[in-house]
C-alpha cells in the first residue's frame, strides 16, 4: 500500500471516529436545512427549492437506526457513507481505465 493511500485511509478512519462530535453541535449541519430554516435564513424560499423532489431515497433518515444509540447510528452512517463514496470512486476509476 502506498504512503498516500495510508494517509488517506488514516484520515478517513479519524473522520469516522470523530463523526459523533456532530451530535453535540447546535443547529443543522451545513446544507441539511429544512424549508423553514431556509426561510428564516433568507427571508423567503426559492421556488426551485420549494418545488424540489428528492433525487434519492434516504437510506438512514436523520442518521438514526432504530434500536441503536445515537453514537452507534452515527458511526454506522459514516462507515456506510465512506464505503459508498469509495465504491463510486472505484467505479469511476474502472470506467476511466476501460475508456483508455
């Protein structure tokens, strides 16, 4: 394994371990605002946001898995997110290699 891959893997593991710190933060995560929060911030809701439909079904709503605690649910959400990003990037890399 190359040195850069080791650093990247270490960064991802540290980010996953620290993810539950977001549970003690106040307010919403950046970009995860409700329509009411957008209206409070901007004073209005852009029509494109008001009429928008979700592009994908949410796998773990509010990062909570029923029957698990908040910290465990957050870690599982972070791990699943990291794995999905890795799989998408690996697929893009594989497609790029085939195109050449």
